């Protein structure tokens, strides 16, 4: 794990896993966004288990149980943000492939459907 950015309300970490490595089920008190940078992994959100590949994105509300296991060498960017409790993002241009039921919903978005530039329509980036 490598810390990329750290402020009182934001923390960005780069994680790299060898095939078969991962993290056991756990949760965080912050909102979290995981972006798969390379390789592939199996990502669990509560009862939902999904394979993820480079470009896929996961959003989790505070307290959401999750786990990860690399299917091959895999790297990901984890962004932890203090935010408004119960606040949920909109799905943007990605395809939502699953939501965890109960309370604020966690979402997995497929990056391959995000358009050629990879930028959402509101960003202009």
C-alpha cells in the first residue's frame, strides 16, 4: 500500500496485490471509491461478489462490508472521503452491475461503458 494523498478529509491509497492475495471482509467509517487500475480481482460487497477489471469502479457508503481477492496481479486506487451521511452518488456514464440492498446503496460500475474519453459528461475533462 502506498499513500498518494492525505488530508484531514481525504485519503488516496494505491494497493497492489499478487495473484491470490487480498483483504478479508472489513469496513471503513468513510465513504470509499475503488478504481481498478490494472489486472483483475474478485470484489465482495456484502453478499454481492463480482469480478472486476481495469476501469471498473466501486462506490461504498460508510460501514459497507467489503473484501477483495486478486485473480491475477492487480492494482487499485482507494479513495476515502469524509462526507455527508446517507449521501449517494449518481451512476454517471458507467453501467451499474449491482447494488447492495438496505440503507445507502453501494454500487459497482463497469468502466468499459464509460465512453471513449473516460470522462463523465459533467466534468469536461
